[in-house]
C-alpha cells in the first residue's frame, strides 16, 4: 500500500481593495500592486520548481483572481472553487475533500487560496492540533505543511514553510 502524504500550501489572496469600497465584501478585487506582487511570488514558485496537482480557491473575487494568476504562471492547469475556503469556512469540510482526494492521489501537492484568519487557524490546527491567533499570514503569504492521511492530519502535520511574499522575493532582507 502506498504511503499517503500531501504537500499542502495555504496561500492568502493578494493585496485587495480596501474594506468598505465595495457594497459586497466578496466583490473586492486585487489592486494593481496585489496583482504585481502575487504574480512575482508565483513566478518565484515556478523558479523553485513547484507544480500543483490540485488548486482550490475561495469563491470571493480576490481569491479567484489570485488563483487565476497561479494558473496563468503555469503552476497548475486549473483551479476549482471550494466553498469551505470562504471566510468562516470549516476545516472539517476540507478534510473530507482531502480524504477523497488522497484516495485517488496518495502523494501530491495541493494549494488552497483563501483568507485570514482562517488559513492561519487551519495551519495551526493541522500542525499543533489547536487553532488560535499565534500565526499571522500576510497577504500573498504562504504556509507549507506536509500532511499524513486525512484522518491523521490534525495535530500531526509538519510545518515546513511560513513566510510573507517579502521574504520569498528577497525584499527588505538585511543580515548583520
């Protein structure tokens, strides 16, 4: 029997229009800076050799646009909308999807594009078994986790990446 292991990337959407500028918060798009920074980040992913077997995205416009950039850069062939990634969505809904997916793809790389504080909370639950406000995921930031089988993922996943796009792109780094 094949070992089940999933490399998971929790990706926060890029910089979006300010809250209150749209009647419906879900309609807020990425700004020009958000598009530019997100594209640069995904081009860096490309340079690192990342490719995704599956990409799930929140139905909100800013997340959809982030997923579109990921696909356009060539990191995946398509992205699917997944309702549990909208603000307030439940990790248990995604874990049910993961169990189904791992039944077809025992090893692979998955990207989830969503919102704060949910993505940080999900990452903490997967890595430590409990959520909270310890981690902060910046816009277009990434949390990388290695997951075992879906039924064992809570509290038993291994954190391998937590960074802002600034660190990934090498901006503003100084070493003494």
